[in-house]
C-alpha cells in the first residue's frame, strides 16, 4: 500500500495557504476552495466526503457526511 505524500503547510499573514513543493519552494496548497454553508451544501456543489470547503466567513471545514 502506498503511503500518502506528507508535506509541510504554511499560512501567510494574509491567510494564503502554501505547501512545500519538494523543490525548495512553496506552491499554493489549493487552487480554489469551494464555499458552502454546511456539509449538505458542500455535497450539492460536489465536495467529496473528506474534502475541504470554506464558509463565507473563511473558516475551513472537512466534509464529514
């Protein structure tokens, strides 16, 4: 079984999330983070269970159901 790639994550003062790309530089961790009010709304826009979405207030959530 292959193990997942684990990389360091960094958040800038402005709230942008970056990951270590393994080549001595940082890359955006997410291209687009979908916005939804709750797990039901995240499901409607196609976020898979375990996927990340944000509320309109900018809080990150993991879809659980």
